[in-house]
C-alpha cells in the first residue's frame, strides 16, 4: 500500500501549489480522499476510536452486494436467452449483439458463458453511467464547498443498477441519479445528511417520471418484442401470484427456483440466495443491523399469517404464505441492503425493532390489498425513512421517562 501511496503522490505533484496544474488542485484534493483518509488528527478532547471507518464500512457493503451483481448478470442473460426466438435472431441489432457475435458466445440459455456475457452487457453500462454521473456531481459539490469527497456514493452506485429493470434507458438512469444525488442528498449536506435512501429516491424518480419504462410485463426481460418467442410474457413472480387461484401450490415456478433468483425482475433483486449471502457478510462484520433484518422477517411472517387466516374468495394474494413473500419481488434485497441503511434507519435498538416490524408488515399489507401495485417495497421503505426520525424521538423520550422514574424511586 505504501508503494501505491508513493505512486499517487507522484501523480499528484503537478496539482500541488507551484506545479503546472495547480489550478486543478481542489479537484485533485477532492478525488484523492476516495482511496485514503486525510492525514488529520483530532485537536479537541477525548473521542471514540474504532477500527471501522466510513471507507471500510462502505467497501464491506459493496463486497456484500457482489453475489447480487453476479446473479444480476447471469439471470438477466438467462431470461433474455430463454425469451429469444431462435428463428428471429437475425432481427437483433445494436452494439450488444455485435459484441456477442464478436465474442462468439451465442444465445443458448443452457450456456453459462452466454448468459453471463449477455447479462453483463446490460448491467455494466448502467453501472458505469450511474457512477460517472453520481460521482461527477459529488466531486463538483465537494469542489464548490471546498470539502472532501467521501465514498458514500460507492454503495448507491452499485445498489441502484441492481434495482432497475435491464431495459432501463441509460439516459433515464442518468437523470434519475442526478435527481437523487442533488435533491435528496447534496442539498441536505451530502453523505450522512440525507433522510431518504438515495438509490430508492432514484428508483422512485424513474417510477413516477417514466412509468412505461419500469412497469408492465415485458420491461423485466432484455429482449426486443420483435425477436421474442410468440406469446412471451416477462411477468414477475408477484404479478403471476396475483392471478393464481392457489399461489401456495404453484408448480410452474418452484419455490427453490424463485429462491435462487431465476425469474424475471429487477436485475439484482430476484435472488434471495444472493441476498442471504450478503446478509451474512453484513451481520458478521457488524455493518448491517441484525435487529433490522430480523424485525422485517417477523413483520412479514405475522402480517402474511394474518391474511392467510382471514382468507378471501376474490383475492388470491390472501393465500400467499410468508415464504413466498420473501422470495418474490424486492423483499430480500430491500431487507438486506435498503432497510439496514445506517443513515435513514433509526439509531436506537428499540426504534430498529419498530422500524423493521412496521416495514415488513406494510410490505405484505400493500401487496395483498392493493391490486394496482403488487410491489410495495420501494414506497414502503421511503415512507419509513421519513418516519424514522419520529420513531427515534419517541423511543428516546420513552427511555428518558424510564430513567427519570428509576431516579425518583431511588
């Protein structure tokens, strides 16, 4: 690491005062903190010392998301190759298909390489656009404010592509990221100051500004309609469950297949298995709160069980058991990566239990009783982000009252 530090210092010499590129020193100084914490020491009194700093925390979240990234590429390619009509491959045009032809991997859904390559050609462009736009805005704000650029956007940059359909236009993604970073983050002071999750704010922008590009049956599979198998529909698991008479006995998509993530949906949200691996990493390292994850699970189990007990002859979603709710839609991804956001979640342990239980219950409630919007995760978490400060206020005041009563008794 010392060799890398010396190399970066040598590269930065022209930017320092007296160098040929000294007028760009603020930009260099802002970007330099992406890799190393500034050499500053505390000059005030006692303070907390911990081996876990912001850089380590953010990189652990990124590492925990790697299984979802892998599944995003494999499953996106698999769903696209399954939907393609072999007789219509000649209708495929564009740079992605030119790249596939150049690599010679083909479109066989039975080929791991073909699926991985095809899916990566959708994930990586979206990821690159997200990082370029988001980091560019953050660097610009840091230069204007003469502040350091922190690494908070590295997490948003990898989470946002994972919650988007593969067919999301890149220019729409750029607009959504710019909207979220500027209006949901930078205007409030930057990393740590936002009161809602940035990735979900960008996703909400897409949902309301361009609903046709992020809803419907076909947007979840990266296949041009003209080249798709006749009668093909890329309906998500939630959309299919809503139209079944007995979802619990649905055999066209076994539960284990849905758990693995081999069905249409947002690129990185389909695999509960990949999310479970990420949850293990976050819990073991102490970065993600197990209380938040467990409370979401409990809220889901309780609410789903209530609907199962009540039953309905007109709404099949009443019969969906909690284990199907956990593998359908974005439940698993949201529980692991969105609910546990330390900035937007409550900081008290009691508040975390309330926050998670409410989130899990509301997700199931809206899925079951709202036929127009079966996937409720995004709006539920954004709503709970807004409520989180109130939850903290109530729990802190309750704790203060308990302490006051104990002092009065002594």
